[in-house]
C-alpha cells in the first residue's frame, strides 16, 4: 500500500469493483498506482448540505489513515471537493480534488465553459474557480442521481443537455459529477459533438500524475 | 508537420537546438510530437511593455501559420502568456500559455504559492489567476535575464531566492520564467529543498498532453 495514490470515494459500498472504478480510469490513463477506499455508513453518498457535513469528518479520517498506510498523495474523487480544506490541514501529503481539478483544467483552454452535473446547482468550488469563464450550468432532464445515467434515457438526456450547452456558446464541456466518468461519457461527447470535454476523474488524474512524478523523483515534503 | 503541437518561442534565434529546448522537455516528459518556431527580428525577446506590444502581431502571425501547417494545438512558451487572447481569436485550435498553465497547476494543490522570475514584477496573468494563493513574488538578486541563470553565481542566487520564499510560508514554488526550465532548475529545487515545484514548460506540456490526447481520439473542433 505504500507509495501509492490514495483515492477517496465519498459514498459507501461493499462492491470492490465499484470502489475501484475511478482508480482504474487513472491507472489506465496515466500508469499510476492507485489504492481506492470509500467512507463508511453513507450508501447514498453526498446529495445535500447535511449529508456533506456528515461526510466531512469521515473523509478526513480516511485520508489520515491512508497517509499512515503510506499513500503519497490523496484524491477526493468527487466534483464538490468535499472536506478538501479540512483534509489538507490534517495531512502532510498533497490533496487534489476532482472538482477543482476539472475547473482548473478547463481554464487552461481559455474558452467559454459549460458545466454539466446531476445536482441542482454547480458545486461552489467549480463556480468560484471558473468565474467569468462559466457560461452555463445544466442538469440533464430527469437525471438526479448517477444511476439515472446508466439508462439509455438518461444518456439521451445528457447528450441533449450537452447540445444545449453548445448552443449557448460553450466551447468546452466540464463534468461536475464523477458519474459521467463511470459511464465513459466524455468519449461519447467527444465523438458525437467534436467538442473538448474535461472529465473530473481524468482531470484529478492529470494533476496526480504531475505531482506524483515529483514525489517519485525525490521525496518532497509538501 | 501536420498533427503536431506547435510551440512558439517569443524571441529570435537562428540556433535550432535553442529553439527546440522547450519542445524537447515536453516530448521527453509526455511523449508528444512538438514543432518549435521562434518569432522574427526580436533577439532580446520580450522584456518590457513596448517589446511585448511589438511581439504580439508576430506571435499571432506565427500561430496562424502553424495552424495552416497542420498543427493541432499551440503553446505560447512564455510565462507572460503574450498575445494569448489575440491568438485564440485568430485560430480554431486550442492555445495554451506557459504562465497560465503554471499558475493553474499550482492552484490544484491548494497550498500557499511562491513565484520566482527574472522580471521586476510577476506576470499579470499569473498574479490574476493565483489571487489569494500567492504569498510572494521574488526575483533572484542580480538576475535580470535568462543568461544570468547560466552562471553558478546566478544559480546560487536563485537557490537563495527559493529558500527565502519558503521562509515566508510558501509551500509550492512556481517559475514565472521559462529560463528556469532550460537549466533544469526545478529538479535542483526538488532535491535541495524537497518542495514541489511547478515548472512553466512542464505545466504547459501537462495540459497539452491532456488536450492533444482528446484530439487524437477524435478530431475535435475547438
């Protein structure tokens, strides 16, 4: 377990292959060793302020434990970056969040950004970072949780939402939900709409690859 | 020349190996095909507002020509991101700047940032992006152009400047001059000071690798 990237899933499941979905994307794309764990007793994850508050201490505890277990970098694999400031205060290794990673990657293109997610509002961390670059946030019709994305109807609505973003002047689409990563929806949009897409899991992996290489070269004390 | 990344050096030289220094770093780190060119008639590059204004139309023309030649993505390989908005308006391919790339990469760590460069002030693009994360900007003593970095005295002063940034609370050091890349100074600091370092050329390459992979997968119209 030592020298790995520790990836935190902010919901609860016993299914190890589900827990490892994001880590597998990152290992495949960037060749990084990722250990994934989920927080306890929260099978529905974070879906409002109250459930976020409940999750925060769990994320901090899990991150601290992963550092003790030898992880060299932590990923909070959720587009809302829950508990990121608290965790950074409690560990001495770098912490990257999927939401900030996705927004920052989009900003490097300097083009108008459209964000797509499954919550009523765009995560605050993404809205704050994107600032004036943000054209519009959209939630696909009738899609309110990640399982809705697993149906053909859900994917059709998501494609429709992406088209709507483009019609409003968006030049790059950013996902504000890691559920889109799980279904490989970025590649669908890239092919169907020929538009650059920033996938939140791919984005956290991109930064992880950069910082992890530095740690490999010489153990840095962050 | 088609399907390559076009890298723009914002000074003039006849020496092809100097022109290709940044592109070689990016090819080595990310395995990307890079074609490098420099702007004409500006051997001293950009060193104040006037020389930046003179360079802008040259950068735009060179970028347009590189797009015509089949480049799929452009890099303005200078920490001040000169002409980036103008170039983005004049081409249909993505444009990434070294300065914004470095600042955005640092922001993904969420830690206090110290910036080191050779100009009197930090480039505006970096200052604006870093916002409250910026602790301090520093220029190494007696270092006012990139050739000063090639001497032992210059490197000693740069190391001293980095130590000074750390003593002020900086947790990550960002280079605001690509001259540090040319001398491989990021690795020196990582080893000597065990601190994460964002190198502007490495950072533009990181984003280029992400966007270029998308273009490879399916030609996107940005």
